[in-house]
C-alpha cells in the first residue's frame, strides 16, 4: 500500500508544504484518487527552487537521476577495492590482488568483473570520519543518508524509530528540489527499507519534509537468494481496480474541468493555480502504466538478467536501471535484503573469508559491474549518477574489537576512519582514484572525504547548492548538508 501522510513544513521559498495531517490514501480506485494523489505530487513539487547563481564547477548539473547502491553493514575495503600488499598477516586480505583495466589500480580477486569496468568509475579510497557515537550501524547510516548526526544515540549505537523531526534522506531533498518531469514514481527504495535490528526506516524517510517526499518502498518476502519472491513484486498500488477503468477516471477529470469552468471568479482567484496540473499528473501516473511497466523484469532478455545475477541484489540493480529509464529520479538499492543476516550481510565480524568468497562478493561483482556496463551501453551513464558505499569500512586488523562486538580470527570490526566508495556517471571522472589510504588502509594519506562531502557532491551533480536552506519542523533554517562538493571527483 502506498500511503501518504502530510505534515506541516516549509521549503526555502517559505511555502507551506501541506496540512498537518492527511488521510491515508489507497491508490488505484477511490473517487478521490486523482485529487489525493495530485495533492501528494503537488507537495513534492513545492520545491526548494532557491535562486542559485550559475555554477561553472566541473560536474555541476550533469545528473538527472541517481542509483545509490547502499552496502549496509560496512564492507571491508581491504578485501574488496583497496587491497594492501607487504603488510602483516593480521592485516592482509586472504584474497589475492588482481589488475584492473585501469593501469596501476588493483582490486581483490573477489571483483574480477568489476575490475573490467573501473575505467568508467572513480574509487574514493579516503572516505573517513571520526566517530562520535557513530561507531555502530544505525547512527552511521543516519549520517550517511542525511548528512547529519542524531542527538539520541544509545551506547550500542541504536536510535529511536523514525520521527517527523528527522532530517530528510538525500533522495527526498532531491525530488523536492528537482521533481520528476514525467508521470513516474520520483523516489524508490528497494528491495527493502533501511533497517538495523528493530529500527526500520531511520535515515530513509523524508523526515520534516513530510510524507509526500517519502520513497516508494518494496519489501518482497524471502531472503537474498529467493528469486521467486523478486519475480512477484507487488505493484497493486500502481494498478486500477478492475471496476475502475481508465476511461472512467478520464471522464471524472473532464467533469472536474467543467465544474471548474463554472466556478465563480472569486472562487477561482483563491483556488490553487496549479491544482489541475497536479491532478493530471496523478491521473497520468495510474492510467499511463509507465511506473507499472517498469517493474516487469520479465521484459528483459534472459542473458542480461543472467549477467546481473539471478539473485535479489542483481535483479534489484536491473530494476533500478529500468526505473531510471522510465523517469524515476532517485533509486536506492539497499543490500542485503535481510539486515544482519549471516549469509549476505556486509557486517563480517565472523567468517569473512568464506562469506565474501561464496556469497556477498560474487553478488556485488555481478550486479554492480553489469549495472555500470549496461548504463554505459545505453548511453544512460552520461546523466545517471551511480554511487556504491556503506556506512563505514572494516578494521585493518583481523580478530580485534573496535566497537564492542566479538570477532572471529578472520573477522573485521567496524572502522569509520578509512574506507572506500565508488562513483560513476554524470560527469564523474573515469578511470580515476581519488585519495589514498596509508599502508594498512587505517587512515587517509591525503584528500580525506567525509560522508557529508560525498552527499554534497551528489547534490552538486544535480545542480543543487548543497548549502541551500530548508526549514525544519520548527521552522528553523538548516542547510541540506554542512559540506562542500569535491570538484576533483568530476571531469
């Protein structure tokens, strides 16, 4: 069910985003369908079109969409894309280093397919921040997704549930400022919401912007390998009920127009000038079938689906491409589907070698490499930004505890001081490595990149000033993120 609950809030132009509360909507049948969904879309388009001076910096405004591949749990950078040689055994990865298509740049043998696509990417090997209540997942996720830290963090790093007072997910900010240009879901999060322990959705909502800017979320049953569930994604929210035909909705739209024509002039003067526009966009979203069709994975060639990987992550990457192709502005692929699972999670406190070799590594390699190659082959990488990152990396030394967790001899604990992110597309440098870690990948040697700077660079790619002002639930001005974009990431 696609539900929308409004909330009072302001954008940078100091316009009200909606009433204090909206009724839950059921998309697909009721007589109020068009008007209610139209109201939601109107809220989304009450965007922060703050006057911004023309920006001439590299990469400005190149992105029309973004696919964020979020590797929750914190993948080990040393065992993936920042391998170290001539280091003690307690630091060195069990996986051999291999050459990539970029001269002088190596990854581990876990990523043979991605090694052939790195000429289209930039690896940021100097992601770093000093933890302050952020050594555990939930608080670190909130920072990575919003650019802000939260006030209420327990000693274990767990947070309170999502709140209307939260800072918005970066995707919510993007669709508010850059609303969709076609009748399409603007922001989709799949195959599940953000989740850590029993806290679901923290850092993954629109927070004080209001429910109108929340992502459309998918949560198919089953685990990371259960493709039978992925094949049957429920999209009932995007369908017309059998007894409600498109022609009936269109007749209702015409009737609405006739009533509007008969309105007294004074009523027209006080009516919202854009109501018809948003009603029509809501109607188009349901009637056109554009969003519904994007979810039809069986329309893709079997061999391409094989390349992505016949698993939930691979098919989620393929679905992300289809959604962007259909006009979705922001897609966040949250992986693993089952948080903290012992199989495909990146939270490798124990059994790192076997789990990465047999489970998480091959899925990442196939899905991410094919996503980049597929976007490039279709010409979509020119204006689609791809970002792959987790909330932190893993400890350089195996078997030690840095966060109070127990670790096996080959397990690695949480490590926010140095880790790696990958970016591609939308003006990002190709075949580049930004920043450098020290001998043991413990800390950046140069060009450290804070998570807030990564978010600022994402906003920059969309032509959004990262320090634009948005008003929170108390009508207080706040920056989208308190950081500057990094020009060196862009060509």
